[in-house]
C-alpha cells in the first residue's frame, strides 16, 4: 500500500470507530450493534481499512495487546468483597462448567451444521466459549438488572475471556501439531499457561505498586505508567506462552482494585477513553476482514448453531450452575438468557483462522465468518430482548429513583428515612465511622468503599444510582465532590447550600445544583433539626401545611423532584411531599 492509502485507511478506521459509538449512544443501543455492520460494510467497499493490508503481521499481536488493555480495565471494576457466598459459587460454576459444555455443544453442532472438519469444529468451539465485559457490561447498563445478577454476569464476562483465550491458543497448537498429545499433557499445558499469566500478574502488580504507591506519580503520568505496565507485562507473557497476557492483565486490574497498597482514582477518564477507542478500532478492523463472499451459504447454518447455543446450551449451563443456590427462578432464568459473544471471540478467530487455512485444515475458512455471524446474532438478539426478558423474569430494578445521600448527620439520616418511606430505594454514604454506625442503626443501606468508587462508573451502574445529594457539614467538600462527580454520573448532582456566599475551593457556578435555596443551608437545617423540627413524607393534595418547608416531591412514578435555588417543582397528581416540619413549639416557618 502507498503512504496515502495507509493514511486514508487509518484515518477512516478511527472516524468509523468513534462515529459508530456516537451513533450507538444516540440510539441507546450497545455499540457493537453499530460497529460490526459498519466495519463489515466499509471492508466490503474499500480495501484501505483492511488491517492485514495496513499493519501486516503486526495486526495479530496488536489485537492481543489491545484486548489485554480492555481486560485490565475490566479487572479494575471487580471487587472481591462482593464475590462471596452463592455469588462466588455461581460464578465458579459458570466458568468451568460453562466453558466445558459450551465447547462441547459448539464443536458438535459446528461440525454438523457448518460441514467443518472435526479439527476446525474443535477450534471454533473453543473460540465461542467466551463472552466478555465489552458486550455484557453495556447490555447490563441498559437493562439494569438487580445488583446480584449484575455482579455475577460481570465477573463471569471478565474472567471467562482470558480462560477462553488460553483455551483457544492450546487448541490451536493441538490442531496444528503433527503429533497428538495426551489429555494429561494438555491439562498440564493449560495449568502451565494459567501459572505463567498469574506470575505475570504478580510482576505487573508489583511494578504498579512501585509506580503508583511508592513514587506517587501525578495522575497523567500514573495513567501512562499503567498503560506501559499492562502492555509490557502482557507482551512478555504472550512471548513466553500464547494469550497468557490476558490472564496477567486481569490479575493486575483485580490487584489494583482490591489491594489497599494502591491509591488510584476511582475514575480515570483518560484511561477509559483509551479503552473505548481501542474497543471501537478492534471491532471495525476485525469486521472489515470479513468478505461478503465468505458469508455465502453460512448464514442459515450459523443461525442454527446460534439457536443451539442460545436456546439449549446457555440455559443448561445456567440451570446447573445455579442449582441449590439462593437465586430466584427469575434470576436463574435471566442468567440463562445472557451470553453474548464479544471481542475475544473475534480476536481469536482473526488470529487462528488464517494459519489453519494455510495448513489446509478442512473448513477453517469458515471460522472467522461464522464467528462474526455468531457475534452479530447474539449481540443483536440479547440487545433487543434483554429488557423484555428482565421484565418477564422480574429481575429488573424498578424505574423509581435511587438517590445516593452523602452525609451522616442526624437530619440527613432522617431525610433518608423519609425518602425511603416515600417509596424510594435510598443509598447512604458517610466518611466518619460514627456516622456510618448511625446509618446502619437506622436500617438504611450503606454504600461500601470510597465515595467516588460508589458514585461513579461501574459502581454507580451496579448500585443503580440515579442522583447524588451532597449533604455533609463541610461546604467545600460538598462543592468539590459535586464538581468531581459531574460528568461521571448519568444522573444529576445536588448539594446543600453553603453557610454564606463566599470564596471557596470551586467557583459558585460549579459544584452541582444548590438544594432548598438560600434559606435552608446545611447549618440552618441542622439548627432547625436540633430545635425539634422533623422531616416527614406526606401525600399533600391541598398545598404545603403552614409552618413547613418543602424539600422534595416524589412523583407517582418514583421520580425525585427536589427544591433547588432555581425553582420549586410544581405539584402533580399522586405526589408525596417531603417536608421539614416546624418544631413542636411552633416558631416561624423554617424555610421560605
């Protein structure tokens, strides 16, 4: 290719990747539903974006290292504190039992439906065992299932990818080897690959501890250090044994997320942006390698294979994996209806199929297009049916607001109880232990971990947070935390008004919307509460009672409408008003 063609190809790939993700966000559908057909169409129209032409032999290792980055990012969202009890039992079963049964069924029916040789079918079966956080995460964010289901499926998707990657590499070497190895030697090779990956993860975690924990690098340099450590360790592991870098990457992410020695931000927008861009580039590039001719006579047989995987294999795996656990029937059914294929399946198919075709393995030319069709079919199917299925099985979180109240003063806890009595699913967070004890004693749910981890990113998705209310006694903390949370949370961020208008750590126009107006500042609320005023939730039809101040209206559909300095929400039928009532001796109205 000429220099101009390479420039055009690289630029077009980036534009298509980002453009597809923007379009998917506007349509509120998983990005894969747009990325795959866009990449396929572009590849059919021009050879300029074909990655084998652009990058040559460097494409396959770049795919492997890119997937390692994606899995490291997924590992950062895995909290070991939540992997316990029946959740851990289900995840463990889904991993080992799911891999074995899916591999067996996919192999058998690939050979039957697609007319492959047994060696090609075994390879395709190994490729299709994976799921992955790149497809499961967006689907779960869209569906919003109950917390336990979200954790189970997130853990499964994040851990099954490296296992599937190693399995694919071992099967590939077994298929292409001139001598057949015994089952015992293959099992030892599999365990050896896991050992190499875990060892690499330990080395990478130590390197990150030195870089982030001891050197205390600034945020930008710390992010680039993470990128370098993950890529360096993954490359070294892959050079020793194929695809072991994926295990190392996940292990490094889990270590950084769970070990107290690491002090990293709960959110890192730059790193997340890099991962998002890499994901888009991979799917555009890999789908561009699929030609229309390669799909001829494969669509219907592959849809038959998808039907077996979706209607037989996954429900069977879920039924056995959730047997004798405390999951409800609806939760067990939903686990059986969530197994889309993602980037690792595409990457493995792209990496292994060309070599198998060159070695003359019968049916190997069908591996990549069949994988592409399975990914498109499963993502589309689950993408459009997951929400109705979650409703049918009764596992979707209610549409009612779930506010996170930050603060542990007595009036804040009282407000949390009032909002809960109005039908909202309230989550609390406080930094001081005595305040956390007060929240626990009240019976309200206490968010675990650090504030930013609970209120942003995957923490907010798992907890189902729809709004954050900064209600601590520290005005500057409220303003600064609200400023950091804005843009990292889909819902609004509010804060209680400061004592007086003054110069603070952020400009007055930033730091979230001001609650309750000028009269009811944080200290004023605490004062009225100390004087005997109380917060209550009441169905109010004929106006606010004399002497009471309106704080919130909870709509009939569960939406939370707060009083803010810009205005008071208008009453609607079915509202429940959250009020600050006057003290028992009846002084002047505490609010406006």
